[in-house]
C-alpha cells in the first residue's frame, strides 16, 4: 500500500517546499506553542531506563492531558518503546486499544525515545498531502497510516537538496516534520 503512493512521488512538486524548508522549520519549531528550548532539552533528558515521569515530561511538552491509564497500560507502552525499532511501526498493532488511542502521544514517545520517528501532527500530514503524498487523517495509532507518514518524511529527507539540512540541535525527522507543519498551515 505505501509503496504504491510513493512510486508516484513528484519531486518537482516539492521544489517550492524545499526552497523554503528552513523558513518553514523556523516558523514552526521556534513558535511560542512549540517551545524549542524545552524540546531540545527533552532530547537529552529522555533516556533508558524510561520512567513514567519521562512520559509525563513528553506529555507536558506536547500540551497533552495527563494519561488516564492503568498501570498495565503504562507498562505495556513503556515496554513497547524498547521493542519497536525504526522504521518498523507494525508492533503498534499489538498494543491494546487504550495504548493506541492517541497517535500524537504515542508518536511523541517514539520520537523522544528513538530520535528517529516523526511526531504525528495534523498540519504536517496536510503538508504531505499538499506535496501529493496522501496520508489519511487518524486519531488512533494505526500502524500502517503512521508507517506511511514516517516513510513519507523519510522519502523527503532522501530527495531533499543538501541546502535543506541545517546545522541544528534537532533530529532531521523533526526538521522536516516541523517544516511540513508550517507548510500544511500555509
């Protein structure tokens, strides 16, 4: 399913996005809502062994409500963070409904624990759609949809001109995801 959408990828359609990628990144990542300093601090504060307090820090940065999870659900998610390996998203399917109920939350946990997964963001998804990469909207952590999102951002990284790669203290997935969010809002 993913490879069919990506085989019709039009690099020329992306040129305006690539030309302004650094501006888009700055606009989104350094906005008041994103708190770039706290984001960059979290990159270094979230490390093994993961704790519920670390998940709380991610939730706080994301502006998410406190988790309403039983201890078993929390343990399940924390163990999955050790088991899931980039770029695999299929293990998400094995999580219970409660653990999969919020794609933004789970993708943020994956991002801060691995630094390779992109944070799910509706504006970023719309940015991909504007580039001709149709990723359906979702609220739950659907492994195939999130996998397509991760793969699409990886594809953009692969085809982007070298001028898109800033010297910055953020993973490249964040660079592209943040730029796509600003582009998707435009």
